[in-house]
């Protein structure tokens, strides 16, 4: 029978079978493509996982190196700080414990002369307490007016003594104020 003479139902059945075959082929191709895609995804995931492990190991190694370098730098800094502190301590001992306290006494006399601190440094406790007492009494009496004059006088005494201390030679200062024990000017 020719195509024209076939029953429309037969025609439809043939076309349906043909479409069914094509759908089956397409389904098989789709399944195959899905399998290939699944394999590619698995492979890509495995590569990504391996790269992540490698990156994590590199990061861990870098962190260890950084920690070691930091620890070493901190140790070097601590050593330097300790060395500097020791040098400063030795320098201060040299200034405060030496036989000649000229510079320390002179600077303290100029800056804090009214309090008599320079007198205490040189070992003149009585004179230091006199200056300190007069200054404190001057602060108390400053509301009367006389106190300002007292504070000003003790400050001038300290300033003048500081200038005298700093202008004397080391030997002259030592002989006059530390050996000879001259308490004022």
C-alpha cells in the first residue's frame, strides 16, 4: 500500500513509532552526555580538592615560616631593648653615683631649684629642707602676697646655684661642693 492509501491511523502509528525511536535515541544520547558530564564534574571536583589541599599545605608552611620569623624578630627586639635598658641604667648610675654630680645638680637647680632637690643630690639635707620648707610656706601664704615673694626668692636661689654649678670646671665643682661641702652659692 502506498502512503496515500494508508489509513490515517496507520500513518499516525508509523510516525509515532518513528518519534518514539528518535526519542529513544535522544534519551540515550542525553544519558551518555549526562554520564560524560558527571565524570567531568567528578574529575574537576577531584582536581579542585587536590588544589585546595596543596594550597592549604602551602599556606600552613608559609604560616610556620612567618611564625618563626616573627619569633626571631621578637627575640632580636627583646635583646636590643634589654641592651638599651642596660646601657641607660649604666649611664644613669654613672650620672647619679659618680663622685662629680655637677651636671645633674646644675640642671635640677635650674628647673626645680625652689624645691631644693639639687641640695639633696649633693648631700645637703638641711639646706634642701630649708628651701623646700620656705617654698611650701610661700605657696600657703601666696594669697597674702608675701608668699609669692618667698617662692620667687627660692626659685632665684636655685637658678643662680644651677648656673654657678654648670659654669665651674669639674675639678673646681668637686673640690668646692663635694669635698669642701660649701652649702650655699
